[in-house]
C-alpha cells in the first residue's frame, strides 16, 4: 500500500464495527443509545457506535469476573498464555493494513505512521509480554530452616483500561498485553473518537484463542461508560492514559467505591533543552520539529517547550523554521503526508485558541499559525512556532496537544533547569549537549520520568514509560508494568 488510491479503495470497503464486544459477542447498548464517529479529515460520518451505559458496564464486569473466577485463563501455565498472545501478535501483523486504516480514519493521523509505527509497535508489545511470561520467577524468603516463605505474583482479577484517541491501538496494547499476560480479565474502554481498532483487536484476540469474557471492549462516552468503570465495586484496578483532569476523576471514583488501584499516565508539557555546546544543531532542529509535529502534536510526551541557549537562539530558530516547512499537513491517506488532521473540530478550535491568544499577548509567531481546508475539512493546522514565549503564558503552562511549539531563550544551565522544572507536569524531557558532564548533571536534575539525551522522546518496550507530578505515577511498558496487574502474595509454611 504505497499510494493514495490504494488506501482510498481500501477505505471504501472497510468494515466498521458498531457494537461493543462483551463475552466474545457483539453487544449493543441496552438503552439503544449510540454516538457518532466522524472522520476528521473529511468531516463525514463513519458510523454510529453503541454508547454503553452503567447497565452495559455492569454486564461486562460480571462477564469478566466470571471468566476470571471460573475460566481457564488465570489458571493456564505461563507457556500456554504465551502461545496465545504470540498468535495474537501475529494476527495484528496479518491485519496490519486494516488496523492502520481504522486508526487513520477515526482520528486523522497519517495512515503510513499507523502502518509503519503503531501497528508493528502494538504487535511487538504483545509478543514481548508473551515472551516474558515463562522467564519470570517468584521468590523464596531467607527465613529459618524450620520455615518456608514464598513470595508469588498473582493476578488482580478484573482490570479496566481507559485509553485515549491519539494512539488508539498502541495505547490499548500497552495496557491489555501485560494485563492479559498476568492472567487477568480486561475491560477496555477506547476513546469515543477512535473505537474501531480496539473492537477489531477483541475479535482477533478470540481468533488467537483468548477465552470468551477474558477480553472485553466497552464503547461509550467517558462521563457514562468511563465513570461507571471507575465507580464499579468489582473492578480491581483501573489503568488510564489521558488528561490530568480526568485522571483526578478516576482517583475520586476509587475513593467513592472500593479503593481500587488506579494507575495514571496523564498530561505533559515536556521541555527540550538545547545548549550552545551541542555540535549538531541541524540534527537537534530536525528532532525538535519531529517531537512537536509528529502525530499532529497530539502526543502526551511531545517536547512542546523548547528552551534554547541565547547565544545560539536565532540560528537555531532559523534552522527550525526550515524544518517546519517539511511538516505541512495533508490527506492522511496520502503516503506523502507527514501530518494529518486534528482529531476533531473541537480540538482544532482549541488549538487555534491557544495560537490566537499567544499572538495577542506578545509571543512572536515565526512559522505557521493558520488552519487549512483539505478535502472539505478545516481540521488541519499548520506546524506553528512561537518565540519570545514567557514562562507565565498559557502557551508555556498548558498542554495544547497540537502542532504548536513554545520557544524560550535561557542564559545558563541553572536558568535552563529552573525553567524546565517550573511546571506542574513531569513526564519527559530532552537535553542536547556534547558535554558528557553537563548531560549527566542536567539529566539528573530534571523532574521527568524519561530524559532523552541528544535525541527526543526515546521509547522502547523494554523500559518503563511514565512521569511524576501531575503527569501521574503509572508506568507502562517493561517488566515494571506487571506491578500494576499483579499483587504480591506471601505463603508461609511452618515445617515440622
């Protein structure tokens, strides 16, 4: 699939699932309610999908609990679950074009990004956790010779996973793969803007051999289906990626219900620090553009604050303006497009509001700033750069979640670190310097879950992803992810 016509033809014939998947079966909302899923690149209706409510969530939790308590999944030997999850990984790759198209159509991202990055990444996550299962060992405590104390990891039970729209399949894989690998039953609620790949994943899981009821997908609005999951007394843990405000709601829901574990990966406003001892400014500019314009800037860990040492500020901005020209938006189904549409008209309006306000209060617009009409939709926004952004401006304080970069000059290392850390978020950061001592020193002082040195937004399934402060405290990926989906159990044997 290397041309626009091929993707358009595939889109015309693409099946769009419009019902939740509960217990391995299509389930429409019991009250008959639906919500519209719109293609943001064309502003046309894709489908009306079941809007599950509290009654539907009640059904899903009951099915998931029954599967956990009475089904084979939690009791399977690790190598058996491993085989099934490896088959699921293979099926994801087999249906690579379909899954990439589903995410592109629903949330506007370039289809080739989904095809080349998202879908293979999701398959890799399932394969990685599958392969980890028969390589994890429990522990024996160093007790006296007349006792034996074992420490084992056991699955929690029913896991609710609520994921965002910016990486629909990837974020689902990050939550679902380790939760299933650990032996839990899972209820996934995808974002209402992008439900299709999650629903297709549920079908593929059944085909791979995951028993009915172990993996369920509940579609619906956050204030209905999401809230019902958060408040349900028989959900053992809720894992969430999304906004900080919604994350706070889930913490409240836990306190109001059963004190379920809540693991949050929330917003970010990640700084990118470029020092004047960086030898390759062109590479730094190229990566700075990538880190804010990839996926239309709809990335929680996007380096949306650029801090540049004043001695190289003007030169670096000039390079960055030239790099931004390569990121003009286009039809998401065109393989040549590097940026697509914002997820919906509301998000496009929100981003343009930040641009207008920044211009009005003194920030200097040096690139972009306009909304474009493509294929009858004006949900496309140019790559946008602002200089002279003071730390107190909303553009510097709030998560825009769009292709808009706030650039601020600093004089020395101390000021750079202070500017970077003066924020409510602590998800990620990047540092550009060829001074090894400075790289180590500054990385250690930055309040961020991941610090990337001489690159941006470094990521791999083998290392944990997550942050601190109001970016949350959950960790996705790596073996550390099992901490969210298992509990430690001590069994003490008194020997005689």
